[in-house]
């Protein structure tokens, strides 16, 4: 019997919302400890150089300076991925980008630390720089790193599912397009900050603004050469993350080391400029996509190539590379699929995961490419998408298992809402219904709900939840997850409250403390609601079972008759027979002893078994569709996005109000990416960021934000808690290509390079007026010797998910 | 090192004396010398609006004002916005409607919104957008913030105002 839900699906406020509105929430920089020192990092001002000498003597002599450390004090490398342990807290013999830290100072206050930092003398021997994908492909020496596939190529991958050439041969049309998506950054409002404290019992505590306390914990144990049991990482509420606080960072290691040396607490708060250098944001990606289609738009084969500018370190880059090729297959049926990806090292701040990790770039390329195919085939851009959707409960050519799939409903909602049929009137300019300069465009997308595999290989759960019930009815839920503003603390409280029949505000939530909370891998890859939600259900169900057993015995009522709601445990057939929730906890503790339960979650195994199959599988996939309406001024090239209709298949809303907030926030961030945000560098020998400041790095203010019309599609997924899927990242994905397609609809030029700035629009309009190609974008991709493709038979071909034996001969 | 200077001013309705190094900004004085860490910082260069406080009822960026300039003036920070344990209507609606996601920019938005509603009790959406245009928020897309301001404004005018269903559940 399905129970009516009392909490799930209701628009409760977040459990931590009021503290945030009265200034009580303690972010990392708000922590002050007695005798606390301040840390500053000296960062390289040159992009690529050998460190010949570091002289700290003058700085150490400055009154108020307690300690200075350099690379030799922290010789052990670390990195978020086991395959890219290529970072040092402080550079040892080489700097790789402007902003790479070389020394750390601890002093009695920030001013003294700053002065000391400027007294450190570093002798550099400059090296030639690598500033772009093209240079990295062409120039092997000097190598930025001594590891990687070759020269300055970090990683090259080639995967083929089925024979794409057979697919192209079957096609009525084969089309190729080239796109470039510029890098951009998270720009969280809170600068990274951390405080380390080493106590007399030889234990160290780090409070830090991180999305991944567990991974920071692991990295610290490795680099500090201390048992993990002596290290406690407490992630403070993140003042925005968006992926930018998902790596272990230099400053986190440095303050711990300085705390160990000085025996005093040490704090660091990065300047906004330094946050730009930490980066780990969206990879710039150059892409080439070739697709074969039948006349009705059915895809016969796709070959996708991506070239990522990784910046100076590995970070999540290998995963990012695979992600640029993983999710092309989960929206429209792609029976044969080939992916080749390359990640280059360059002398820039390292790229990593930003909201949508590695997928907004290929999604933009794919959806604009599809728009061009639709035009060539004279098909409605809605129809070409709607007719060829991946069926629910299926396995894609690259072995991603799809569960619920609400994209069709998403498309229908935005098409209806935007009055698409009366506003988009075919591809011939003479038929247009909107005036020149006004346009609409559509795009769709999908995203994972957590990665199927953890970052480091293990057989343990990805998420754990522990519940403690006390004898006065108190409930404490503990979980390693960290709330970065998305509401993950609230999701835990809502789910536990639902199952135990209490109010979410009755619950104490303790999260993101490696001493107190079971491991959750962190707030990334849109994993938290699904994974912690399932773990919380398990823990709460186990607690509920103890409560009802005790209450059933007391009341003489069959267990199955008992219901938990409104802070009571009662007989559903005779509701006045029951006890209060607090009494129930007394009965349970009397019968069973102290009441504590645990729950954990491990994703289902993926059907893919080939090398490289670790990126892409997920317990569930969310779906989104968006229609954008734009106004393009042909005299200035300025694009104003007036409205976005977006529908998101969230499976089920644990809290619709928070889901709406994630959708609107995703549209906003997408708008910044498509219209203005870019990490750009002077490309002469000094590869320096052009504008590491919030004023010059343009992001949308209230004056640029568009109207958003949101539809929530609830197609519950059996793997999600109450059917819930992700919402934090997916709704960003369809917006950039929908805007690009709308710009074409408005003024007839294709801007195949993100962001769509006025300069690019004007250039394309001028070219169009001169009879040249009405397009702005890259012409081709570099010629690269790809490794032999790893070949996998598709499920439709009878494949079992493993790779075929390699053959000596290749084309 | 510069020796400290002392100032007297009204802070959140209370007479306050504080001594600090004269080069410190009001932001630094509030956070470091008065332990009022509710005022946040995003850039310390006057670019993001996060550190906004009210000085004599006007929103200013506390990172661009010297602490010394607060002498004799009335300063209000987020800690002084509620009336005792009674939240200001804006604080209530920001919390209830999800206008605070990570919450880091919220103190600045709340104080700027308070100033707006003092001057304009019934602002249009465009007026709200313009008033808040100096404050950056990376989480919300601003929409829930507009709705929270509108709802609080209606409550402060004593009007019944119900949030449209589509703001909570989306369109049908």
C-alpha cells in the first residue's frame, strides 16, 4: 500500500536557510581560533620555468613571521585521480602556470604574511610555453609533465562501438561540423578558505571550503605522511562550489603543514585573483562531429572527436576527457558510435569539473550540429529530436543503462509553452513569422545522477548515513555529504522525517566531518540526492523497524498496522491507539538498547566492461529540454536572451521549491557561459590570465538574467530515492545550444564558438553580407595520430560489454 | 606597524567603540575587530556586492569604505536586521522561498533589498532588478530573490500575497 507522503514533494524551507539569512552560518573564513596565524602563498609570476633557487632568509627575518615552507618540505605528490598524482602543494623544481604556488608563509597577521611573501626571492629559468591545444599537439618539448601519453599530450583515447563506417554507408546524409567551447570558471561567491589546527594529542583538524572532504582527507594522509585516523577534515558550508572546490588544493596542504610546524592554528583565505588561478573549471574543448542520418533524421552512426585544453595539471582531466564522449548516446538513438578524445597540457591554470563536467561542450556541439542536419533535411528541429529518442529501460551502444526517460514529455512541454509551432516556421527565410532579429531555438540534454564508479577503485559504498535516536525523541542524521547550497543537508532531513513520521526541523543534521560522519564521496557528479537519499532511506527504515517492533509489543498491535506520522506511531486501523514518537524511542531503547542504525548505497554494476567504461555509467539519467527566445541586434551584435522555457525530468522532486531553484540557477549559469564568460589568456610567451577579477570576468547580473519558464517532469526512476533523479547540473546543458540555435533563427548566422559575443555575431553578419560563409567558428581540428580504437560490439550486435581482441592491422 | 585608532559609531542600534589599524576597511573592522562575520566578502575590490552593509540607511560596499569613515555614523549589518528573535520579513521570505542557496551573498542582498523597500514599498520587478544589479549571486539565477523581495514587500504593506504555484512547482 503506497503511503501518502507528508514531507517528500512538499516545499519546505531548507533546514539551514534561516541561519544563512541572519549571518549565523559559519563559512571557513569566519572561523577564528586563539593564537591563529595567517598564511599567504607566493605564486609564480611566470608561466613555465625551472626553479633554480628560493631564498627565504629575508622573509624569515621579518618580525612576526613564524614559518616559511617550500616544495622540499612537502615532497609527496597528490592529485584527485589515482592516475594523475601530479601536483605538489608547493612546486619543487618547476612552475607550470602563472599562479602555481612556490612557497607558503605563516605570520601573525595577514599584512605581515603578505610583506614576507614579497621578500621571498625565487630565481627562475624560463622555459618555452605551451599555450593552446594546437601548440601542445605540435610541440613535444619542453614537456610540462614527465608523464602522459606523449610530449604534451596528457591522454588520448579512442573507442568504437559497432562499425561507424558501416553506419555512414547506410546514411542518406553524412554531415561534419567543427565547434569550439571556450573555458570558463565557477566563480563561487566565497573564495576558498581553510583553517588548520594541530592539537597536543598529535591530531590535526582542517576546516575547509571543500566539496570533497573525503578526498581531501585521503590526500592529507598521503602528503603529510600521517595516519588518516589522526586527521580530521571538516568541510564548512560552501559559499558556492559548482565543481570548483572538488580537488584537494595546495592551500589546504600548506596550512596543515604550517600548523604542524608552528603548533598554532593557521588560516588562509584566497584572494579573488587566486581563486581564478585555482580554477579547475570548464575545459576549453575543440570538437568535430560527423553524423550519418537517414532522411527522417534517424542517426545511423556518429563519430565524435574532442580536444581538451587541460591546463597545467591532471585534476579530473582524464574523467573530463571521457565525459566529452560519454553521453552523446543517451538522448537520441545512436546505433554505432566512435569517440576519440585528447587532453593537452598547457601552461594555464588547471581545468577540471564545472557544473555538467565535460558534457556542456559536446552537448552544445551535438545540438547545434543536429539543428544544421535538420535544416539540411528540411525537418522540424523538434521532430528530428522527438522521433528518435532513446527508449526507457534500454542499453546504449556504449553500454549505458537507461532507466526512466522523460525527455519526450520535456520536449512536449517546452514546445507547447513556447508556442513553437506558431513561431518557428520552417527553414526558409521567406516563411519566417518572427521579425528579423528575433529567434527561437531548441535543444535537449541528459546528465548522470552520480558516477557508477568511485574515483579510486574500491568495493565500499559511495555513501553512508548513520542515524542516532535518543530517548527523548531526538534524531540525529550523520552523513559525509557536504551542503554547497544545493540543499543536501535538507534532503537528508526530509527523507528521514518522511520515514520516521516527524518534522524535518526536529532533526539534527551533522554532515561533512570525517571524525563524526560516515563517508560520502562528496558533492560532485550530481550524486548526492540519489546516493545519500538511498542510504538515508536504508538507515531510517532500519530505525523505523526497531520503533515499530517496540511499539507493537507495547500496544499489542500487529507491526504491519503501525504507521509513523505527525510525530506519532499509531495503529492505522484505530488511529487514536498509539504513542508519541518520543515515547516510541523510549520503548525501542528499553527493548533494544541504544538506537543507532546505518544505511549505505552502492550503485548497480554497469553493463560496460571495456577499458574506459568507468565514465558515463550512472544509476539513472536526468533529461532536459529547452527553448530559448533571443533578440539579436544586427547593428551591434548584442544578443539578449529574453526567455527560456525549460523542462527537466527530475524523476521525482524531493522538494519542488529546491528543484526549481536548481533549474533556475542552471539556466543562469548556462546564460553566462553562452553569452559572456570566458577564461582567456594573453597568448604570447607570458601565458597570463587577461582578467582575474570579477569586474572584468563578465558574469550575468540581474540586468542580464532572462525570464525562465520551468516545467518539472516527474517520471520516477526505480533507482532514485522515491524515484528522484538529479537536478543540480543537467538543466544547464540544453541552454547554450538552444541559444545558439535561436541566434541562427534570428539573424541567419551560425556561431559555432562559445561564448557568443557581439564581436563574433557582427563578424558573421558581415561575412554573410559579403556572400561568405555566414558562420563564426573553427575550421578544423588538428591532425593527430590516434591510437588504435578499442572496439566493442554493441548490445544490438550481440556484444557483452567487453572489448574485442585488438587486431594488428588498422586503418 | 600603524598604531590603532579608535572610533565611536552606532552599530546595529548600539553605541560601539572599536580600535583598529587605520588602514582597515569597514569590512575588515566588522569581521576582524568586532567579530561580526555575517558580512561576507567576494572580491574586496568593490565588484561583487557581497559585503554590502547599510550606512545611515544607504547600502555601501564595506570593502571600499575605511573603518575610520564610520565615525559617528549609523551602521547596520545582517546581524542587526532581525528584531530580536523575530526575523525581518525579507529574512523570512529569503529562507522560505529558497532565495538563499549557498547563502554567501544573502547578507548583501538582504540589506540592499531592505534599503529598496524603505524607499519603495511596492517596487516593480524592474525596480527590484535595478536595485539588486550591483550584487552577484551565482546560485539562484536571481529569480527566487525577486520573488522573496516581492513577497516580503507585500507582507510589509500588510497585503495578502500568495506566491504563484508555478514558482514552487513549475508550470503545468
